[in-house]
């Protein structure tokens, strides 16, 4: 699943190709994604200029003047900039056609992605209005995490993956950030002290920032890449390492299930 670093890298890759460009129209080959692609998108977008492109959580927001195109990569989506005559492949469900002869193509084999239209302030869109702070912005800090976890008996890992608390902390990054912070994933969130909240905020930012930096190295090939989404090859401390020795202490990495997801941790390093 594309995680926040992949979406941020996609944003940085798309921006120079989209900003200031005039939209010629759209091609909708398969409208049934997670929600239907609006039928009248061609009419809404044709002739508009792209004024800005930004990210909120894992949504990409393309400001087209008359409204905002909201894009989500779902489980398997990817976006690429390609020449308009590029052959269409099986899962290429949507194109945004630019007047300069290029297009932005959404490939989404599992069709959990989204192409939506929003008039007015996208921050007030039902999908975005209830979201917590961005993990890399200043309003996600120790005070925020401390307040958000008081009286909560839920496991800390589930709480930091809750988009009302903070957005964009997917399973890999939750596992890694908790390992680096020395916090057990199953610890009741309400038991986390203020200094440990501060430590966890720091390691969440650190793991995401490192992944985004790794993604930056793939930007060079953005236009002609093969379009396959995938995790950046990071060196993980615990993720995917069940049964292997902890890099820090040599103890065996454990695997448990929490909220249908795999949690990996070192019982010696994480308390
Ligand atoms: Zn260890």
C-alpha cells in the first residue's frame, strides 16, 4: 500500500510537470474506483489551469481554479506523467490530459484509489475535515500526543495509526517508530509519560523523513518509470524481522497481531 512517504514523493514528482499547465480534459476508462469518478469531470476541468498541488494525509489535492481534484492511491495506485500517445495498459483507469501533450495517468489494479472533485475549501471535504495533524508539521508535538492519549486504554500502536490523532503513520512506520522510541506496541496509550510522547513524536518524524529522503532518489525517473508502486527499501529495525535477532541487543524479534495488522517488536528494547 502506498504510504505517506510514497505519496509525498509522488507529489514532488508530479508538481513540476503539473504546475501552471492547462488541462485539456480527462479520460475515464473505469469509473468504479473506491467511489465513482464524477461523470462530468471533463466539463469541470477542461480549460482550467493547475494553480497548486499539495498533500493532506495520503490525499493529493490538485487546485484547478474552479475546484480541487482530490486523488488517493488506495491500496495499489500510482500516478505517472507520460506522453499523450503512451499505450494504455490494463489497469490504467484515469488520465488527466494536459494541453502540452503530456498526461497524468492513474494505474490502480485493485481499484481502491479515488478521483474526486471538490468545489470550495478541500479542507472541509468530508474525507479531510476530521483528520488530525500532519506528522511532519509543528502542531504534531509532545503536547498534542500527550493530550490525545490521556485516559486511552487502546494500544499505543493503534492510537498513532488513528488518523484522528495523527495522519499518515502506516503500519511499517508505526512499528519502526515504536522500536526507535523503546516503546512496546501493546502499551496502553494512556500510560505514556510526557517525555516518552516527545520521544515517540521525534521517532515518527524521523522514520517518515528518512523514507521521504530515500524516495527523493527515485524522482529522477519519475516521467518514464515503470509505474510500479512499492515501499522504499529501508533498513528496518523490526518490521518484517520476526524471529531474527534485534540489531541493538540480539534478542529475538517478536510478532503479534494488533487490529488485523502485524506488530514486530523487541521485548528487551521496548518497554
Ligand atoms: Zn533489542
